[in-house]
C-alpha cells in the first residue's frame, strides 16, 4: 500500500468517525430539545416536571440533595427536566421547620406536591380586644366550631354503606375541604379523612393498598383532640390541637409524613374562618394568628 493510498484510507476513516460523532451529537441534541434524558442505564426517557406549592415564599429547594434554582410561576415553584423515578425533595427556609418528601415521578408527567412549613419559634399570635368587631366574629366562630365526632357507640361505615350518608347521619358537622372532595372527622382520638368526590379518582395516599380505601386514618393522638380542620384551602393537610399545641400534619405518608408544630399555648381551641384566618381561644382570651402562616 502506497503512502497516498494510506492517506486516502486514513482520511476516509477520519471522516467516517467524525460523521458518526456528529450524528450521535445531533441525535442527543434532538432528544434533549424534545425533553429526553438518559437514565443511569443509558436508556432515553421523557423527562417530567415537579410543581411545588407552599404556604411560604423565598424557599431553598433541594432535589436529591442538590440545591436548585427553581423558577417561580403562578404561585408555585417549577422543577423541570426531572428523570422519572424516586426523588427526594427538601424544602427549607431560615427560621422554619424543614419539609421533606420522597416523590415518585413518572415519565412525561407533572407531579404536584405541597410543602407546608411553620416557624420553629411558633406562629405569631395577637390578642384581640373584646371591644372590636373582629372579637365578635371570632367568638361566634369559636362557639359554633364543634369537634366532628360521632357517638361513642358508632363504628366506621362498612364497604356496603354510603360514606356520605354515613357522615350525614353520624357526623353532621363533619369537616369538608374547600373543593368538597374530602371529609374530616374524629373517632377514638384518631383523625380520619374520607374521599367523597364522585368527579375524580382518589389521590394516591388513599391507595396504599389495592383496592383503594376511601376512608383512612391520618394520625392517632395520645392526648385528647380539641379542634381539627383542613388547613386553609388544602385537602391534603390538617390542623389539629391536642394538649397545649396546635399541629399541622399531611395526609400523604409516602416516604415521610410531615408533622409540624404551629403554636404552643396553654389550652388551645381554635376556629378557622373562611378566608383561612385562624382564631384561638386560650382560657378567656382570643388570639388571631398571623395570616403569613
């Protein structure tokens, strides 16, 4: 083989390798632009999105222990280009309890999560003067706020019973989420929620077992429960008072069931107004809790 023939052969090999590299690079670029990523097994998958809402702003967000600069759009944080599978999400803010969750993200889908975080020093409560109109509104609400609890001889409905009819008969003052999908009541010092919507399927936390159970316990309190409501406009977070504390707890038990203290007073009994404003009766005094919580 002459030198010229070798040069020609080398040039062909070089151009072929260069062409293959360009083709592979273009293929990866096209896949990337269309939302595909490689898994740890080098399999192309369509990426997903995590939408995170919270009761607080200016959050630090960590995905799989790496801090993200998530974009904030329409009142929620958007975490883009998430590879399908299990991921850990950590939300933190200076002066607040952290919130963490293991989330299962599916291909080409959007996963919505809600992170509630409360101040580590407790929420700010302001004493309301009895001479104000706010005091009258709060006092009236507190008097009408009765614990949603059936008689002691009543048991949970059977599979053959209508949950809605059982609630109307046995717990007529049952709590109801703002979207009217989820009911809330107390039995034997246990907080229960029931899925009563007929227009959409139950969330995944009702389906830890197959088939889904439309009534599920949220938590059992070792101290008598005095008040319980859904937190503001949420159907997946509950506020309750027991002992000398008011707590928030989420329904979702996947990974970690987040549970945080909101406020500690002597003997709290509370009422949540339609606008989400929280009023607390402690002894003979009534307090309002900061709307920022």
